[in-house]
């Protein structure tokens, strides 16, 4: 159980004693249907419910009377819905509006572009609303956020702190609050603290039972913050324990091959490069070479923005291994990306007479046999491939270096399987998803980290603009002019098919509309994630080869191949994408020498427009990642995080910097006195580590 269970058997029926490991279905007020909805929030036991903590609070003493609101104010109000409806505009934008009333008056509340709220907000519901007051045919509130408290919510007394829980469709905040409140006392009686008392005392945070009471029933916002600090600290502490223990084990058995920097192949290739390496690339290579020339096995993450030159860095590391008589492998997540790397590397290596080999699932029987023979021979070589490299049939004679590109697209097991193909080969992981260093050091504390923060000279920035729906015709004409000039374009949509639940334009529908209308004289093609992988690859190859003018797609192109001739990225409904995702999409253009453009098309509210303007104003992926994390949280940025890496439910390493440093120092002190956590005093720590992070313990080889 994720929360850490008390000893004893689960209760088997109503009236039985409640334990933390009691299945959620046995709790009063939870039936099979509600249990299914709770499962969407990862709540399966009573303990999971107890550890489902609020993600924010509202203090009733800060709630303003509606009669006191005036344009220009920013306020929080609570009122009951007296009327509601969806209002269309001449520009095609649909606005959901509701009139809410408290004891002092009424105000109109407006949600531009969110007509779907008409299905979830009902007349007589009580809404808690926070936003700016504007003048538009009278006073109007534009909420940044709101909570639907349901039709029966009683007024809050001054000073009461209202917990707002993460909820899901069909399971309101009010239901969750009632469920937790009714079982809180019984569950708190089952809680025992698993942290040694000196740990939480020196950290200046409450003991566990007090912290859980503080987060669920705070008497003040300060008390809620204190309870949250304890839960955030322990999350950071456990992750730091995991990483530091993993690092210690890795250093013990990470006996690698001590390479010698002979400056043979590396110098010859560098002298023939068509460009100069950036300062960041040179620094990263210095760090990588130092690792590879030490007797310790390298385990390093190379992170850099789109187009920062990670592949070239990996090439020089591979050349160092080849100089020392070893084989080197570069693994990519798709066949197309592997083929692209093959083409790039072949061009750079041709002047020195080195020909890489390609290993993918598309190879015919004869090609597979030829590749297998070369891999089995005890001679230096560079192999580029996909997950086919980790299959049992692929065998290396002397693998000394491994690079895994777009490493977050592979499971930890796949990465480990490639690393196990040789005798402790050096491993370099690469990621094009920029992560602020403070967060990277926490998420990947078991890795050494190199960062490429510079772009190669001569690469033009992509011109980016946000355009309203009224500019649609002009935008499509611009795309057509680019195609007429011999260029190619992407048009991206957030969903594949239209749905009654949303008013979003969909890729399939819009492809048909564009192909029959404004782009009828162009070669258009549809691409989305439900297509079989071989069909997707075929479409991308045809686009790469210039057989398609305009690719209408979903975010399946987010990690794609370089198409130097593609100069336009048109993204509809940009409000449905995170900033980091928009940045990855923008990175699909600007790969050639010509000027490129990224156009965000759609009518958005003021808050969303401010967020998107930040994206328009900068092409710094690290700055965009910071903004995305502040606005959307880690779940959106790391939606495809590799399995097994611990995630954070409460802590935020970008915000909890002091807590994180304290957690790191505390973890080091604990492990210094008991490296394997085998002492009796750490039995509770071992138990909770196993319950929460069992998968991570296995993957990090922590025991």
C-alpha cells in the first residue's frame, strides 16, 4: 500500500475495525461504483484515502462579499448558481456564463471557450470562485480557478479553512471531503510514524499523525502549510535515500573499463566537422571523457534543448570507445529516428572511412545475419538501432559504450537490458526534454548530469506568434504561400476525433476539411497515434522525402525526425497543450537554413493568453519548462516518464528547495550510519520504502 499500512488484517465488513490496508470498498459511504471512481485517483485502500491530501486551501475569512466587488479587483467569492447557459459569439467562440448570488448580491461569471462546463455546473450549485473582476455590460468575474461545492454546501463561517482535494469526473470535491472527514479520526488512530524521531524533529516538521490532521482539518493556513511540509519532506527524503543508496551500490560494483584518450579518431573527426563545437558541447565531452577514462563505469544523463547538439556529443563518446577497441551502440525509440541518426553519423564519419551499421526490426533475414556477424566479430564498430538492440538475438562481442536517445521513451528495464549486453559498458542517457537542474538532481540523483544550454551557431530562431480565430483565413493563406515556395508544413490538433464532450477541432475532421478546401491543390496527409506503427513510419518517410506538402497530425510528431524543408508549425487549440509540449512541437521546424514559423491559432481567455505569450516570447526550453512546472505541475511535463522512477504527490523540488537540501543531508546521515538500512531502528523505514517504492528498489538494485 502506497501510504504505509498498519499491522493487522483488513476489515471485512461494516462495523469492523478500520485499518490502513482496509480495501476502500469496505468503507461506509463507498460502493462499487464510487470505489471505481476513487481508483482513478489511485485510492484503493483506507490508507490511500488518508494520504489523498488537498492540493490547495481557501480561507473563508478571505472570501469577499459579491456586493463589494468592482472592476480591477482580484477576489475569491462563494455563491449559488441562479442561472446559466452557453452564449455563442459572432467569431464562433462559445462562452459559458453563470449568474451566482450570495447574501449581498449577484454577479455574472464568464468562462470563454469552455462550453463543456454547462454539463458539470448545475443551477443551485454552490461555487467557490477566484479570479479578476472586469466590466463588460456590467460587472463580470473571470475565474482563474473554481470549485463546485455542490447544491447542499452550507455557508462557511469566518476563519474556516476549506480543503480543496484533487477530484475526478463523477467524484466531486464535496464528496471526497465528506468521505475523508467521516473516517479521519479512525484512520489517524492507526498511524504510527515511520521516520526516526530525530529526523522529523531536526527537520522542524510535525510527526506524521499531527501532519495528516493538519492537512485535512487545518485551523489556519499556516497549520496546513506545516502539515504539508512534513509530507513533502518525507517524499523528498525517501527519494534521496533511494538515489543515494543506488549511487553507493553503483559505485561499489560499477567497475568499468578505463579508456585512454588516444586523440586518434576523435581528433580526425573533429578536424573534419563542418562546424565548431559549442562551449557547452566541449564541456560535456570533457565530463564524459573523464568518466570513460576512469575505472568507474559511466552512468550519465546528457540533457539539452531541441537542436543543442546531443547526437554529436554522443558520437565523440562512441569514437573514444572505438579508439580503445570497443563496440559502441546508439539506441533510438523509433526506426525513423534510428535511420536519421544513421544518416547523420554516416555523413560525419565518411571522411575518416567509418561506416556505422543499422539494426532495426525492418531488417530482412540477410541484413540481420550480416549485422549479427559484424557484431559478433571482435572489432571496433558503431551500431545504431531501436529496441531491436536489446532483444535476446542481438549479441555484442565487445560492447564498451551505450547511448540511449530520448531515454524517457524507454522503460527502465529496456535501458538496463542494453547496458547488460556488454561487460559493464559506459552508459550515456540523452533527453531533449529540458529539466531545470534543481529538479533533475532530484529526479535523477543516481546519475551524473551534463547539460547543453547553448545552440549551435547559425541556427535561426523560430518566429512564433499567437493569432485569434478571426485570422484563420490569413494564417491558412500564409501556410499555402510557404508550400507554394517549395516548403512543407505541419498542422497539429489536440485530439484525433470529434467528441460530444468537447468543442475541439479534431485531426481527422480537419484533415478532410483542409484537404477538400483551402489545401485542395496540395498533397495533404493525416497522421495520428491510432495508426499502426508501420503506417505512421511510412507517412513520416514520405513527408521527409518531400512527397507530402502538409501533414495534419496530433502530438504523435512531438518526438519525430528532422525535416529540414518543413518551415511552418500551425497548432490549433494551443490552450490544450502544455508549454513544454508546445516547445517540443515547435522544435519540429527550424531544422534547415530557411526562416521557420510556429503559429498558435485560436481564441483563448486572458489567463491562457498570458501563459501562451510567455511561450511566444522565448525559445529557451529550460525557461519554458520552469514556467510549465509552475503553471501545470510535474504530472504534465513528465506524462511519459519512464516506469519505476518515484513521482511526487506533495513535494515540488522547484519550490521546496530548502526542504530538498535538508532531505538530502538527512538521507546522507542516515546512510552513513547504516548503509543498507539493516539496523532494527530503521525497520519501519525499510517497510515503507518497500511498500511505496518496491518497483524502484528493484530497478535501482537497492536492497
